[in-house]
């Protein structure tokens, strides 16, 4: 192996450990899968798949965040769920459907590892642990999607915004989030002015900070005290299915 190849292998190994699913694979499965993972850089606005189009890769975000969104005929857009270092994008490949009616839009730029459809099919034949892990993640994602639907119907915008910010913070890691109020409004299904008013209340309470195009969570406990029950439902179910906090060591989950 050349020096450049060794460097890339170390990078991929470190990156894989930042994704909750990859970090929980048994070591033998993890080592076999690692050379088949391709490191990619995702930029805000990138579309990983479009409605009805065949999906070519399964993406494992390591520092990026991807929104699963549905766009109506009139152009109105709503978010169904978000995926970051907690999971994978492109689960239709795993479930056998091949395509989805929604699209996957990069919300926060960053890094990811991707696995081709061919490699995924090959690994699923060899790794029962990978199959079980992806099934558990699918259940966690379905919980998030269904809870988002309930939350959007029943809870006020400020609580929904707290939920979204906490979910995003969990999936992107600490630090500023590169988000505009217009984009936040689109994800939450409200006008930019409406989400700006809600964000101002949270900033006045010193729970978040923001400047043009960037938002930072500065007081998680404060946000958690204001958020609706939906955040805790999603967090608790994800931890139950995937084995506790993301920072836990590889193979902690018994598959």
C-alpha cells in the first residue's frame, strides 16, 4: 500500500467512527467494509437523490446533515426527517424499493462516506450484523418521520423550532449551523418572517445565537426545557435501537 493509500485508509477509518451506524459494526465487518467506502464532500444544496430516480449509493454522513423533503406541485416544501452522523441516507436501496417519492437535500455541508448499491448488496449477503443494524435504523427513522408529522400538527412553532435545532445539533455535532431563516422556514413549513420571530424569542432567552446565515445552540438545557415531548420520543427510541449515545465505542451494540 502506498503512502497516499495508507493516509486515505486512516482518514476513512477515522471518518467511519464518526458515523453512529458504522461505529457499531463488529470489528471484522467494519474492517471488511472500510475499503469499499468512498469519502465524499457534500455541499449545501446538493441533492443526493430525486423523487422516482434510482438510488446509486447509501450515504453515511460524518459531519454533514441531510434533509428528507417532499416538494408539492406548487413548489411548497416540507421536511419529513433529518439524517446526520446518526444514520444513513438512501434506505430505499436497503429496503428493496430502489426509489422514493421524496428527495434528499444537503442541509449542512460536510463529509460523508458512501457505499455503492452493488457493494451494499454484496455486504448484506455476508454480514447479518449490518442487516440488523440497518433494520434498527430504519425503525428509528420511521419514528422520527411519524413524530415530525404529529409535532407539525399539534405543537406551536417555537417548540417545533427547539425540536429541530436539538435534532440537528445531535446529528451535526457542536458548533455553528450554516442555516438561513428562509431555509428553516421552508423545512418547518412556515414563512421566513414567522421563524425569525420565533428565533428572536430563543435568542432573547439566551438559548441560541445567530448571525446572517448561521445559528448556534448556546444553551442545550434551556432548549430542552422548552421543547415539546417529540424530541425526547425520537431521542429515546433512537438510543434504544442503536445502543445509547453516539460516542460509545464500536461494537457496544449487541447485534
